[in-house]
C-alpha cells in the first residue's frame, strides 16, 4: 500500500483530527460519541497488531478486526456499525491526504436486516392506564406516553420541544433534530388534550415542554426511568425501548394508508430507504394490501 506522507502518520492523531472535522460540521453529540467509541475500538485492536500508523492499515488488518469482533461475541449489527465508522474514517483520510486507503478493498460484513418491532399499541394503553389521573406526574406521564407514540419523533427531539414551539392546533416545531433540519410534528386530538391537562398542572417557569416535578427539564435518563416505572406498574417483564414508540408510530401510519414519502418527511428522514429498518409487516398486512389492490378484484367490482 502507498504510504501516506504526513508529519505525523499515527492512527490516533488521524482519528482525533477526524472527530474535530465532524464537530466543526456541527454533527450531533450522539453521532460524535458513536464515532469516538468505534474508532477507539479499532485503534486499540490495531495496537495489538503493532499497527500504529495509517500506512500500517491494510485490508488484512481491517478484515482481521472484523473477525476479532465476531470471535469476541459482538453481534452482527455491532460489527456492521464498527465497519461503517472505520469506512467513513478512512474515506475521510483519503480526502485529506489524497492517497487511497485499504478500505476500498474490504466489503462490509453481511448482516440480515431484520425489521424491528414497535411497542404494541395495547401495551401503550396499559402504560397510560398505570398513570395516576389528576396528579402532576400522572398527567405528565400520560401525556408523554401518548405523545411519544403519536408524533413519531426521536426521544431526544421530543424532549427538546419548548412551550413556545407548541401550537394551538396540536402541532409542534422540532428545532433540534438529528439532521439539523427543523420540521413540524403533530399530536392528535386525544394527545393534545392530554398535554393541555398536564400543562394545567404546571407552576414552574421553565421554557421546556417536559419538566420534572421540581420544574427542571426532563432528561433522556429521566424519560427512560419514567417508562420503566410505568412498565413495572403495568406488570411488564421488560420495559419498551424509547425508540420502539417511533417504530410503532411508523407502522401504524403505514397501515392507516399514509404514503411512504409523507411518512419519511414526518419522521425527519431525507429519503425512504431508512423506513425498512423500522417496519415489520405481518402476513395480515400483505394480505390486506393485496385484497385492496388486486387487479382482478378491481375488474369485477
């Protein structure tokens, strides 16, 4: 492999500079953390193979890294995300140095893309039923659970909503999104009324929509703990993941006839490809779709 000419060719310095570039682009903190963890993992493995420079990173090292992950019980999804981080990093190195890297010779690990389950709608109703009506936390928790399901936005986006962003018609502006592009989300009538009941309980001056009973912004950890408490009260063996509310929204909207382009816009996706990771169609879904669109049925109707 052609040696990259650099004052300091160390992998660790290149990683540091890559993360600086991503921060300068305004990349989300969670994405920065993802890159930092995955590339640190790759760098640590490279050190065990006495590879300290970018010029030491050949195709065999990358493949051996993927095999090491497999042999140390990293799941297929984890291996793929690690490969993607290394892929993005080395392509960036190419752009910066003008010299091709070994990543072009390595194919990504094959991973079966199983559609992910959303939280069952009846489970959400049980969670809401576990909320004490008429109390601050009870009304807040019910509004949160219904809101998470009804708007389909990411948990951190949901928590970022400000009181000033909530509109009279039940819509809300998401200012802080993963894509850094603002968008409008919507709450149905039932959810909007639940939010208004919660707001009547508020006596604090915090500008955020979702607060603790001490009038402080509700954190991501606090939201997860809230769902955990309600899951125990509802008798669940396992609490639903926060992202499973977004998946449930997506599948419910699709089943109700929402076209995938509109749905992608609601979710804040730039295209429709990501949707397939959220959707889990059942045989009933495909049967219903066929009966609705059957060309022969349409002729004889």
